[in-house]
C-alpha cells in the first residue's frame, strides 16, 4: 500500500528551497541552502568588538521497525555551541554533543564528545585558516548537519556509512573564494585513519579518531571546490589518507604498509544542489577505494572491502511557497522523496567475505514542516531492500525487505 503513495509523492515532488550559506558576497538562491545560526555571527570580517555566542541544535526521533514490530524513541542528539570572537580576525568555535539521551557506565549506547573545537584566523574577507578539531568539506551533510538543514528524519544513509556524518579530525585547513569567479575552495591536512577500527557493515566509521588519542603516524589530505551558477551549486571533493595508525615496529609484524600514507584510503565525492521558488533538487555520488584491504584483513580479520560506493538523489517542493496569507508565508511544508543506493563491498579481496546485506537501496518519502525557520517537525517512511545474506557470516533468518516509519522534531538556535 505504501508503494503507490510514494509513487505519487515522486511525481509531485521536487525538494525544498534549501538553505546553504557560503563565504561569497553575492548570494543567489543556490547559495542559501543552509539556515543561519548564532555561530554565523562570528564569521563576519572587519571592525567589531569581542563577543561570546551561545548556540545549539538537537533532535528527537521515533522509529517503528515494521519487520521487528518494535518501536523506539530517543533523544538522538543535543549539541551546545559556544564561540568567542577575540578580534576581527580571530574567533573560537566549539560544539559539545550528547547522543542518545544519557551515558551510563557499562552501557553500549550514548556518547558525549566534542564535535568541533577550532580557531579561525581570517586573512581577509575571502580567505581564512582553521586549526583544531574540525569537520572537513566532504559531501553535503557533513558540514551542514543541523536537523533543519536536511529533509527526512534520518540523515541520508550514504552520508552516514559511506561518508561518515560529522566526520571530524584534528588538523589545519585553508578556505577561500576567488575574487572574479563564483568559486570557493578548501584544502586541509588531518590526522589519518586507523584500520584496526574498521568494522564490516559500517564502512570506515570506526577508523576515525575524532580527536581522541589520534595517531599522527598516518596523515590525510582533503580538498574541495564549489562552483555557483545561478540557482545551481556544484561541488567536488576528495580525500587521501593513511590507515596504519600504529608505529612501524608493530605494523611490520602485521605486514602493514607504513608511512604517512601507508595502506591508503581514497575517497572521491561530487554533488549538485538546486533551489528556486520552493523547488529544489540535490544529488550526490561517492566512491571509496582501499587497495590494501587484503593486508588489513590479514592483520585484523575485519572483512574490509577494496571498494565501496554510495549515491542518492532527492526532490521536493514547498507546498506553502505560493501562500498568500501572511500567516503562512513565513512557514514551509515540504514534501520530498529520496532514493539511495549503496554497496559497502562492491569489491572484496580474496580473503574477504562478500555480504549481500550491505548492498542496499533505500526509498524515503515524507514531509518536513517548519512553523519557524529554526524548528522542524518531520515524518517519513523508509523502505529498505538488500541483497541476500551470506551464511558464512550468519545463519539467522534474514528478510531482504523492511520498512521504517519515522517521526522527529528538530531545532537550531
């Protein structure tokens, strides 16, 4: 019964008049795809007194797993931002995040962590450095992960497992924009990954340090370019980083490549976004390559793949775009649909085991209602289809199709 409903939604939709704030003086519709927050006031360049800003965001989720007939409700995350502008050229940014409501000793869920802690050094209105624990510019949601900045209760699955969302590391980055073209660019040097933490079914998420005892034996470089054309925004980004976190004397005993880019991981990503008169569109594709996956598997037996990929396209429309009443003109009611396909073991080394359950498609359709720009009320249905389970990994009964009913509220200030 859900399929006809989703088909109708696909025919109607075309995504939200999105919101993205970019460091560029002459904004267009495509550049306003991200809602502004209190911390954005620290980005201004020029004369001004020092000041401290408190901001934040959070979201609460309800989900019903149809196959399991199980419903859950949780405070997904609550984040407190504290920033300070020292001078017109130097500012401090920090985000403290609590996930899953609370932390208990011996519990398997919940996390309290610094999401970002960095200093920004502005050279001029168009160029600046950042140094500390920060989120590099990769994908769409990684930088713009506030719940009011994306449709759907859950962040896109591709940008959770192929590109880990809120992927932050310690390093230094340079950001800028050209004076003559509608083009921004960034490049960063970061600590690398640790392949010992890779886990089958979750990509390389477990290999991130996120500021906790990060090994600098391996390093990474990442860069991105964004181009604006009318109501369109185009981005391409890349990452190359080593995955051998241990010293050479230990890595050699496991036959792992060493050096700053030892046992490298390569990531290439591109996305496009469009927004105009309540109609919006976004699409993203990403490929991850781990050439030394065989050696990593021999060392840690974690079934690391040689290649992963993910892609999605999303369309939507703000039904209140043409509202005449002042009461509704400032609100948004966005219907949307997103189709995702991903495979976390596109290519498996000879000593790995192929798993059809991580070859997935997701169809998500629903709505987002914004009574004010800083508050979102969301509902959607996600339909999941996967490949067959490999009995070498598990002999439990497995269903290749499932549906999830999701509700959420989110806020930002």
